[in-house]
């Protein structure tokens, strides 16, 4: 046992002295990192060169990102580094590594490091001067967002365009409304979470108009790493609520004769979005009879619909209040009211005629017809009477 310990001690001593043996060669040893700075584009391969002329020092090779506290091991000979490969496998003189699929967070200063065996494990022996790596990255996650709820025409509403993860810092943001440029504030640029890329937010204020329902807001971003500008789109209709104009026809209503059928139309026009319900009430109570057309979307983008109500005129409905109630996009109801006026038929004896629906009594042709008929009859009688006497 003691012998084994003694032998081990001797071996370690020898090992320790080994560098001393070739003291001159070791003193001259250097790790060369020929690249001071490297610029690489995200997604591509990064080559970090490191060479040494001394090939006889036992001990592992490492690559560190950063120095001092918070340094990060990018490569060593024993670990698993899926994105890292040696340029020359197992070489003692070419310590170059390649990192594939570079990401913005790979930006930093990389040090090639050589360790040597010592009694207390591996000790740092040589290191290169470091290579500063910056990663060019194009902006991603372009998002255009609008207000949290719909706004009325006339409101000034802010819209925001954001993009993330780009490097370098310079970025150009342009806003277009229906392909015409509109002015916006300077974009705000902030450092990303990992300090290696930037984020951007740009805000534009738009005063909404009725006819913006079909308008498109575009945020166009230009950046040196992009081959073509990036565009984010917002349909202004998503931010707009245009309330309908409502008319209850006929207006004013004309009196209705008992037992006749009268028809009312509620005309709901120029609204957006097309989410509307129309109900009819008589004296405040909902009626069953409904005849509603589907909302139509004319080219303007604003919707329109008609609801028709047919009422059988009875005496008990005299004075009834009819209401057309419109609920648009879950907003407060908007009512239009009319009062039914029921009148007794103009003449009892003519009720058969009035039921046919046409007010024949008002027809002058009929009166003329009756006069003619009576005249002819009279004439015939006179003629017959005269003939009989003759
Ligand atoms: C490292 O930098 C120092 C000072 O800047 C310089 O003297 C030395 O030659 C450099 N070493 C290598 C290997 O480039
Ligand atoms: C870096 O190392 C690779 C592989 O050894 C070599 O092909 C390349 O020329 C080197 N580049 C520089 C700048 O030294
Ligand atoms: C790297 O960090 C570790 C602790 O995480 C520290 O022990 C080591 O000395 C650092 N190495 C360098 C070269 O700064
Ligand atoms: C490098 O060597 C390791 C084992 O020593 C091997 O698994 C790997 O495939 C080699 N890579 C190249 C590029 O030769
Ligand atoms: C980012 O960089 C600044 C200054 O360059 C530094 O103060 C800060 O600690 C860094 N933050 C991170 C998370 O690296
Ligand atoms: C209305 O119709 C009812 C039944 O159809 C009838 O009994 C009544 O006499 C009619 N009233 C008038 C004024 O025509
Ligand atoms: C609804 O009204 C239309 C005319 O506007 C009519 O043709 C249709 O028959 C009516 N439907 C009902 C169920 O009353
Ligand atoms: C509705 O109210 C009016 C006035 O209060 C009344 O004259 C009419 O009879 C009522 N209609 C119905 C159907 O009850
Ligand atoms: C219409 O509004 C109702 C509630 O107000 C909602 O549940 C529905 O999803 C809306 N439909 C559309 C097409 O917006
Ligand atoms: C309906 O009411 C009005 C006044 O309230 C009255 O003048 C008219 O005669 C009434 N009509 C009938 C058919 O009772």
C-alpha cells in the first residue's frame, strides 16, 4: 500500500516537472486566435480559429464564452455539445471549432483555452486573446396590434407594431394605410433579454373613419439582414364599430281600417360588424311574428338589413305601441317606436269592398262608372217608356 502511494507521488512529481524539462518551448507557447472579430448571420455556421505550435503539452482543450465569473463552456473534449465540432478531429495544434445554426444569443467573446495536468486537477495554462462574435439576425415575430375593443368612427386609436431579435440595431419602420404612407413616432428600440439582439416597438395613431371598415394598416420593416421588407397587416375593421342608422317605416304611419293587414319595415343600415339582432315589441312585450332578411354587405363594407312585421288590425290594437328593437354587437338596444291607429271602416255597407284591400271608394273611375250606368239605365227606361206610349 505504502509502495503504491510512494510510486504515485513520484509519478505526479515527474509529471509536474515535465513542463520544466522543455521550459523554453513552453514559455514560447501561445494560442493564436487570428480573428479579433467575426460577424456571422443567424442560422449559419461560425468558425472560430485557434492554433498553437506547441503540441506536446498534456491536458484538455476548452472553448469558453466570456471570461471570469459567468463564463460558459462552449466546447470541451468530454462533454456533449451537439452544435459544436472540431475542424480537425483530435488535433493538438489546430483547435479550431465550428458552431452550426448560430443564434443571436451566441454573440459574445470566445476564448480558446488550454489546460495542463496538475496535482489539484487541470489548471489553466494558455489562452487566446479572444474572438468577438456578433450575430446578424433579422427581425422576427412581427405583430401589429390594435385597441382591445372596438372604437367608434372619429376616435383616435393607437396601433403598435413590434418585432424582435434583430442585430444590428438599425431598423427602419414605415406605416401605410391603404398603401399610402402615414407618419408615426420614431420606433422605440430596446435590448433583448440576452443582450445580443434588439427589440422594436412603433406606434401610430389613426383617427378612424366610417369607411375604414375595408382599410388595411401595414407596418413595413426594413433591416440590413432582410432581403425583402417584412410586412405586418391589420384590418381596421377589427378596431371599428359603426352603429346602424334605423328607420321604422311607414313614417308617419297612416291609420288602418279594422280587419286589414298592415305592414311595418324596420330598415337597419350602415353598420359594422354585421352582428345585429332585430326584435319587435307590442306595448313592450316581444312579438312572435318576425320576417328578417339576412344582413347584406354592400361594397362599402357596411351592413344593411330589413325586418318586416305584418299586423292584423283589430280594435284592441288601437293605440298599441310597436317597437323595433335593434341590438348591434352586444351594445345597448336602440329602439324605434310607432303607434297603431285603427279606424272603423268608412261605411258599414261597403265592408266587403274594403276587405279586398283596395280603397275603391276613392276611385273616381268607379263613381263615373256608377253615374254612367245609372244614366244609361235611365235613358233606356225613358226610351222604353216613350216607345210604349208611341
Ligand atoms: C494578444 O494581445 C496582446 C496585447 O494586445 C499582444 O501583445 C499579443 O501578441 C496578442 N497575442 C496573440 C496570440 O495574438
Ligand atoms: C480557420 O481554420 C480553418 C480550418 O482549420 C481554415 O480552413 C481557415 O483558413 C482558418 N481561417 C483563418 C482566418 O485562420
Ligand atoms: C469560469 O467560471 C468558473 C466558475 O463557473 C470559474 O471557476 C473559472 O475560474 C472561470 N474561468 C475563467 C477562465 O474565468
Ligand atoms: C471525431 O472523433 C470522434 C471520436 O473520437 C468521432 O465520433 C467523430 O465522428 C469524429 N468527427 C469527425 C468530423 O471526424
Ligand atoms: C447587458 O449589457 C449591459 C451593458 O452592456 C450590462 O450592464 C448588463 O448586465 C447586460 N445584461 C445581461 C443580461 O447580460
Ligand atoms: C272583422 O272580421 C271579423 C271576423 O272575420 C268579423 O266578425 C267582423 O265583423 C269584421 N269587422 C269589420 C269591421 O269588418
Ligand atoms: C317576408 O317578407 C317577404 C317580402 O318582404 C315575403 O316575400 C315573405 O313571404 C315573408 N315571409 C314571411 C314568413 O312572412
Ligand atoms: C296597448 O296599449 C294601448 C294603450 O295603453 C291600448 O290601447 C292597447 O289596447 C294595448 N294593446 C294590446 C294589444 O293590449
Ligand atoms: C355576435 O355577437 C354575439 C354576442 O353578442 C357573439 O356571441 C357572436 O360570436 C358574435 N358573432 C360574430 C360573427 O361576431
Ligand atoms: C282608436 O282610438 C282613437 C282615439 O284614441 C279613436 O278616435 C278611434 O275611433 C279608435 N278606433 C276604433 C276603431 O275604435
